[in-house]
C-alpha cells in the first residue's frame, strides 16, 4: 500500500516536473527542472529495486547533464524570448 | 570571467568533499554493495562538475589541468588491462582472478554463511573497480572542461 503511494507520488512528480520544463521561460530554471526530473527517475529506479541504475541515473542524469546544460546557457541568453 | 554568485560558490566548496568521499565509497565497496567503478566515478565527476559550474574558466584552469586529467584517464585504462594481463603473466587465462584467496591484497577468502561482507576479499575485482573509477572520473571531468573551454574561446 505504502509502496503504491510512493509510486503514485513519484510518477505525479515526474509529470509535473516534465511540464515545468516547458512552462519556464527562464532557461536556468528549466535546466534545474530537468535535473529534478532525473532525480525523480532515479528515485523511481530505487523503488523498483535497481539501486545501481539509480546511482548511475543520479550521477549522470541529475549531475552531469544539468552541469552541461548550465554551461551551455553561459554561451547564450538566460531568458527565452516570447513568440519565437 | 563569468561565474556564479558567492552563495553558489560557497555551497560548491562545502559539498565537494562529501560528494567525492561518497563516490570513493561506492568505488571501494563495488564488490559488496550496489554500484561499482562506473557509478562511483560518475559521482566523483559530479563533484568536479559542481566546482566547474560554480567558478569561472580562469579559476578552473588553475585548479584542474587538462593534461593531468588525460594522464589520469589513460592510467585507469592501463591499470584495467594490466590487471587482466597479470593473470597471463602467471600462466592463467586472460582476466583470470589471480588475486582471489591468495592471502595478499584483497585476497581473504569469503566468510561462510550470512555476513555483512568483508572488504578485503574478491581478488582483483576491487582493483578493476578502482581502475574504472579513475578512468571515468578523468574522462567525464575532461568532457565538461572541454565544453567550457570551447565556450570561452568562442567568446574571446
């Protein structure tokens, strides 16, 4: 029962954070929402009893991919222009 | 000369040792607990990426040298293949576990029955985890450092 509740909460959080990536006009906030999506996916892997996949996902997805996005934002503008 | 605010830099300084120590914990216990060389190396590289993101390129190049990271990556790969070839030198097949139950480094025999796990076991598997950890740490840090250096050269 409590496991089912954890699944529902994590999956709802996944959908919400994925929608937030499209909602934010601030690219830094969008990158951080994408990192939060990866963190929730790693939590879901842990609940599904794959702890080593969870560690990989937390390291590569939530850590390094977010760092690459933040470095890429340094090369462009921080705010997305409206209507483009 | 672009860098993050003082809050981000202080948090990165505070987080860095804990992230690196957790990554080395995952590497060293690779033969007992979930994780291993790749996962632990990725966690250590995340700690390095934290510092790279927080500071400017000029400050990063005084902390991390690309040549050192390249040597580190190659050292990890050489250590990995050297551990595999060590069995052939002693007359065993390639990748034979020539250190297991030998009584020397990582050579204790595995205790019988349910037990919490003994770190000093498993032969050359910990050596391979350390080699892969060093290699992944150097490689992934190098990827991020090259991305940042390409950006800086484009701006100048």
